[in-house]
C-alpha cells in the first residue's frame, strides 16, 4: 500500500509539473493553434471549442499501468510529441529529430549507423526503457560476443550509448539518463588490437597474378595503384552515392552516381597521374604521380594496351562500370586467398603504415614509393 501511495504522489507531482509547463507555453500553443487545456481545468473533455461532434474521453489510467513520456511540442521540432516507451521508439526519434547528430553524418557513416540501428532494433527494440537493467543488457552483450565478433559487439554497445546520450541530452528523457548512467558502470571486453601485418610486395605480386587468372584485370591494376602510390581504396575505385545525397555525376546507374575514383583523363601524355585527395579535414590536395618511376604499375598498364582517353580506370569487367565497394572487396578476398594472403590482412592494408605523407600547399610530384598514406 505504501508503494502505491508513493506512486500516486509521484503522479500528482507529475500532473502539477505538466500544469506549470502548460501555463508557461500558452503563447507557443496559440501560435500553432494547439489546445493545451487539461480535462477538469476549464475544458469539457467530451466537447471542443468549435462545437464539433463529441469525442470519447480517454479512460483513466491505473497507477500500476506503465506511463509513456510525451515530449513537449516546440516550434523547432513539432514532431517531438512521439511517445518514447521502447528502444525502438528511441531509434525512430533519433533518426528523425531535427537536432539528432544522425543528420550530420556522411553518407557512408550514416549507412554504417543504419546497420547498427537495425541490429539493435531486431535484438532489443521491443525492450521498454524502464525495464532496461544491467544484467539484462550484459546477457545481450554476451550473446553478441558469442560468435567471436568483438568489433561488432563493441560497435553495438557504442550505438546504444549514443542513443541514450541523445535521449538524455536532447529529449531530456529521464529513462535515457538512467540507462546512460547504468552503461557507464558496465565494463565490456575491448577487442584485441588488430594485427600489424600488412601486404607485402610478394602478396601484391601474387594477387595481381590471381586477378589476371580470374579475368579481373582492373582489380590487378587497382591493387598495384593502391600499394605503390599509397592511395586509399575509394581514391582508386571510387564510390557510388545516391544522387539525392551527392548530386549527379557523369556516370549514373539507377539512382546512384559514381564519384572520386581514378579516371583516364587524369593521366597525361607524359604518364603523369594527376589526382586530388582529401585529408581528415576535407582539405583537397593535388598530387602528381610519375608512373614511369613505378615499374609494377607500368607492367599493369601493358595489360590495358592502348590507354583510353576518358572514363574510370577501374571497372568491374562483366558490367563495364565501376565496382560497388562490397563487390570489389568480395572478389579481392577471393584472389587474395588464392594468393596465400592471410585472412586478417585486408585490401585496405595496402597502405601498410600508420604514418602519413603530409600534403603540401602546392601540387607535389611523387616519383617513388612512400612509407605511408598520402592523407
């Protein structure tokens, strides 16, 4: 009985707080033609001011019935009246709220977050925020790590943290604040540091041979360009982005357009490759590569024969259009395995160094292999 009385007192306090909020926001409500009257506070719950047909009054809630948190409506975000009851509700608001950091991510990062959010919604989306406990989440984390995918489990935990930090900071949600506090007290096994083993000259030579054997000649060229010039994968093969996201380029397939990859137009008659890349601050910098100084690249260009005058350098042979990143990685892993490259060594390890080559203010001529990524 005492517990029920305490709950009733909290309900009364909540109603009083809501009344104070209504009184403070009458001007905003009038601006947007929103009625903030409460039943029993000057308004008949079965009628409205426009004499429209009567509406059924909502039933009273039991003090034992779980309550939903209705967020205040504001001019900046009129959609925030969405009830936040479950993890799935929180995910939906995180995706749509005007102040969500989700909207300020690049397309690729947002796509990665989407994958994490889908997994979280599938596994724990039906959890009510008020039923989130340390033990329950620990069991979920253990199930995520059961397959040995520690990096994925670590990413999922980080996404759950971010969701609830958002709910606490931007939505002022008390349940999210409690969950954020709970997560801070928990300790999760960190993934072991990735191997420092990288691609070697022998690996690259074998990959090129296997790629040619498979008829994937562009892949052999892509591999040697990445390795010798220390270019990132997307700087070589490019990337497909939705037209709605990045605009239209001269290469379009369906609703996507291709950007950033190497093009034959960038190779001049003296075999100097002109290419602009960007650093972490998105500062563009042009580099000039004298390909004549890279024998392995010249060997691959012999496979090309007559150098085209325009178009992407790297294409998927069956389609004749640039690779989708996932398909390039899939095929690369096939030839890398045949070439004897260990499973933990990836195509992106072509940079084989954490050092970077600092970009000068003026275009820089590169005539030899560097020991690091350009940016």
